[in-house]
C-alpha cells in the first residue's frame, strides 16, 4: 500500500478511554495494567460486559492539578481489546490489553459515567513502496541486538519473527524497545510506516552502539 492508498478506517462511537501519564498502547502489542481507581473499576466492568474495548490516552503535560477531573489528553490514542482480567479481593483488578489500532479522538462525549468516553476514528497505516526490504532490515537489526543483550535475546527474536508485515513489526518493536514517552507518543501518531521503521531502526542502532561501547575494546 502506498502513502496515498489507505483502506477504509474504522469509526468507534462511545469508546471508553483510560488516561494515563506516559503510557502508550501500540497495535499488536500487549499491555498489562493494574486497575485500582473506582472510576476505572467501573470502566473495566462495563467493558467486560460490552465490546471489551478500552483506549489508552496519554495525558498532556501539566495534568497533575486536574488528575481526578478531566485533564487534557493527547488526541491520538491506542485502542485495545481486553483479553485478560483477574479480579482481586478488594475490588482492584489486573487486566491485559492487546492493541488493535491507533486512532484519533474526534470528540469527547458529555459525562455520563465516572470514566470518560469519546468518538474516535482509526488512523490507517500508509506503507512505503518496498516494505519487504525495510522489514528485512529491522529483523536483521533485531537479531544483532538479540545477540548483544545479556538477557531477553530469545524473546526479542521471537517477537521479530511474530509479525510478517512491516507495520505490525515496527509497532511491537517500538513497544518493546523505545522507552522515552515523548518518542513513543510521536511514533504512535505517525501513520507513515516507512518513517516509523527508520526511527525504530535508528533506536536499535543506538542501543547496539551503547552495548558495544560498554563491552570495551576487543582483545
């Protein structure tokens, strides 16, 4: 698919959002969360009884003064499917979300619940002319990094092999390897898959350089 060719986007109405500071949910990635606030206990309960969809929205900077209200969130969000739920004795729960799409908030609906609800439209990936070549490069970089890691190398290899298409591969590698929240949000907002691949490839190269330097000079 070229940058000019995009499939029809999904539109979600009445999508519940879970606003969190410095957390992003990427398509195809898994995100475990511990739910303890009453409003988000309600959100999880209603999601389990309904479409099992929850969107993760990153809070804008300066949210602290209005955290318990309706502070501003970034407009690009990660839509997730609730695939795991563990109830705890005191009403808290552990949940597991699997990312299904990136989306843009069209509007926030008037308050009907303690948690927040939006209408949102999917942001569809726009692919470069040679996605196979870009994917091969990322898989090679991931393999090189796996060899350098003191632990978790096999997990990284399996992660890279798990996604045969470039867009999903970039997203799972981003979720696993990119740690800066601003960089993660920027990558979530980028629909140009080639640009995302270049940035994540650069991130892996930087990690490789750092690990190689820490090994010291070869004897």
